[in-house]
């Protein structure tokens, strides 16, 4: 029995590599043979995408032996019972196949899948991917194991054939370079947020996990050595330990994700740096600050799965502290950038015009401050930069969800520096009120009498910095308290 078709007008609503739109033709062949005194044999092909051969034992519904080859080549039946998969796949949508498998009951693949050897151009899981890897799957009675090799990966993933949550998934890699999946043409953050199943995941169904990666690069961010342990709870998961150690930084964190309807998460930890500029570069941010020491402490809560979108709407507190460094100017003639909180979920840039202080940047002895995260915004009333040329206080709101600013900066310095004093020495009630406000907000007296006020608004990508007169500055600053 032989059937030939071009599948025109028929959509294959399957994950890649077997997806096909309705208006696209794909030559398909199917042939069934019944040799005398032997099991029936079936052959099939979908263009040059995949070919297969299967043996159908008489009187049974299960397939005894089967061979599937992607990307060309002739399938060869294994000598013993089971399935084999070989060949090359341009793109493998792992998350889609996983959800399809779970909807089908999540049957034990070890009952029929014998081995797989695949060259994969891109393996995509919810918008993140591995490129140009060789994958080799082996199965025994208790565990699956996938060994990955290539320029972007060297290591293995193992998981149990049973559904016992306490039996962990183990990720053990010498190197692992994860990229934003190119197939959809969107950013990694958008792809992860758009995952069609992330918000509905029940953390109480997920297994324990152990992660040990000697060198992890995640979408351009070099985290160095990463180790993590995740343990099951009755209603979710516990992150009992997370440690990331790069050349110039270390991150330690712990937390949990638990509860029904997507659950809620909590993480607390800190990041310490011995070279802030190198740390910013490793984590994918602009190198706008150099400092010999830096620390960031965080305590965050969020609803739903731990996705990028959830962290953008997180609530909690973040504190920063930097010592002995320099803020470097960028975009000459169009303002300077003060990257006080260029890691985690905080904004990458706070815009200030320092051209009247120095064209080479601004040296500081210390930078400190805290941010209250709520409603997709980060609020602060105590960011303070102390340096030999000036002191800068910052109060107001940073939009993490909308990526915008609404802040007031107060810049103070000595009378002899280059800061325009613009009536600051005239005295009077307005000046006195501004001095008192700054003293109350930052709990210390002004270093000098010369000062400037700046209102920062607009988008992160194109902020607007307006210099305020004393009266306007006092009113605007009062409104930010």
C-alpha cells in the first residue's frame, strides 16, 4: 500500500522541526509492506526533512523496531527492539515538544526509545537556545542522559525515568553558552515573557535540580562558575543555594517558589565586586562606572514563574554601595550617565549633566543608596555620591516596567569649583528651605554652598535633563519626598 501527497492545504501544528504552515507544500510518502512469514514494514518520508522505517510485529499494536533519520540519509532498523533517531535538525523547539508530550500523558520514553544522535543547529527552549551542538541520548531503566558537545556546550543533562520529585535533574557542564533564540527575531526577555506555559506552571510538580557549570554565559552575560541546588517542597521548590563566581564578582542567593496558580517567588542575596567596571562588562551593561569595591544586596518577591517579566514587576528592596571610583561620561555634548544600579532588575542608567563639573567624568569616594521596588517602579530618597569635587543626592522614581525616569538630583560643591552657582549664594527663604531639605533627606550637612538642581524625566533610551532654578528645585524636590 503506497500513498503519495504534497500536503498542500494541510497544516502540521507541531513544534519545529515538524511544523508546516497550511499554504506550504511538503511532499509526503507512506508505504506499507507485508512480507510473507515476516512482520509488516512501514516506510515514510516528509520531503528531505525526515525519513523513517518501522517494523510492525504481527498481532501487536506496538512498534517493535524503528529508525528515524532527519536531514537526509537512509534509515536502518536497529538489530534489537526499540527506536533510534539520527541525523541533523536545523531547529528543535524543545519547549513545544515537552508540552506536547505532557499533554499526551508524559509516557515513559525508555520503554521504546533506544538512542538518539543528532546534530542540532539551534535547540530552543522558550526563547533561549543552544547553537551548533551534537546531542547524544542514552536511556537505561532508571535515567535518561543527554551528552552535548560543541563550541557552545560541553557536558550532560540527566533526569530520572520515574516521576519521583526528590530524584534530581542534574546539569553538569564544563561550558555552556545560552543565546537568545534567533528563530523568532525577538529579544530573550520578550520570548521568555511570551512563553505560552510559564504562567501556568505549578511549582509543586517540578523536580529537584542540581546545577554545576564551570563556565556559564547566558545571553551575553558571563556568570563564570555557577552552582545551584533546588529542592522540592510540598507546595513548590526551594532554592537552597545559588553561587556564581566570575573574575571580578561573586553572587550568593537563596529563595523559594511555591503556591497554586503559578505560585509566588522570593529571593534574597548579594553581589560583591572587586572591580565594578569589569563586573558591569561581564554582566552585559555599559562600563560607565569604575570602582575598586562594590556591593549590591537584594530581597525581592514576585508573583508567578521566575521569568524576566515577573522580575520587572517584583517588589522588595535593593541596596547599593560603591567605594573609590569614577563615573565616566558618555555621549559627549548630550549629557552624562550615572549607572548607579546597573545590575539585576534596576535601571541601567540615571541621566545627569555633569559637563559643568568635568568633561572626563566624576570621581567619588563612596556611593550609597537604597531602592524600594513596587508597582513596576523603583523609588529612592537616599542615593548619595560623595566625591572630592562634588556631592550628588538623588530622589524620585525609576520606571522598571515603562523604562522611564521622574527624579530630582541635587549637586553640591565648593564655591571655588566650576559648578555655576546661579543665585545659590543670594540667600533668602527659598535657598534656606532647599538646604534644609537636602540635610533632612540625607541626614548630614551640605559640604559646600554652590549647588545645582536637575529634573530627570523621559525614557531610559533618551532621558531629558532640565536644570532647575532654586525655587523650582525646592518645590520639585519636596514633591519627591
